C-alpha cells in the first residue's frame, strides 16, 4: 500500500501555524492582490486553522493548502481563506480534502449550518462537493457566492476541539 500523499489537520504546531499564514499571504496578497500586506483580520483571533501537508518524500513535508473555520454563533460555522499552493493545484485533490476536513470538523463540534464565501471561479467546484449557492455577493470588489454545505455529506468525526484556537499571534 502506498503511503498517503497528503494529510489534512488542524494547524497546532507553531511551524504549521507560521506556514499556514505564510501561504495565505502568498495566495491572497501576492498572487491575487485581494489584500495589500496581510490578509489577517479579527476572525483569526478565534478561527481554527486547517492545513494540508504534502508528503513528497519520507523526509520532506510542506504546507500546501489552507482553510480556516470559525463559529460566530452557536451551531453556525463558516469556512474561509481556502487556498492551495500553485504547484499543487491539480485535479482538486487538496481543495476537496480541505473542504471535507473543514466541514466534518465543524460538524463534529456541533455545526448545524456551514457557510462560506466562495470566489466566482470556484463555485462549480464547490457544487460538485455538495454545496449550493445562496446568493451572489461582492467581497474585496470581486464576485463571490455565499454557499452552504450539505451536512449530510460531511459526517461528524472524532476530532477533539481544542480549548482555544491557535491564532494569528502564533504566526509572529
């Protein structure tokens, strides 16, 4: 049996958290130009960062995907800042894994509804993974859709919920 190529997990170590924020900055500031110097915001104070780790060799690992989840009110969860390193954007494998990890984790922690703002060009991808568009919206002067996950497709797991999320403070 071949070893698993990617691992999807909460970013709990300081090195994973630093790599999480570095990849976000690379994607959302440098590549897409959505933000100037940083895409960090108030939500990062209570969001749970999730990373995709590539295991390219037995001795080399690298954060290649990111997403955050957060609960602004009991039972209502959001996902955001989903991004994949440009060298790993093939066939949706990492994006799909990040979505699945995000929603199943929130579902484990009492999610009754999971929403995300999705960039226009990614709406069809999300629809293939059991999401529906609720409305078109504009974020950072770009077209997005507010979308909702079908929680029946994302069963709860046994992921323990950390007492406090790892925040942007961990990245400095």
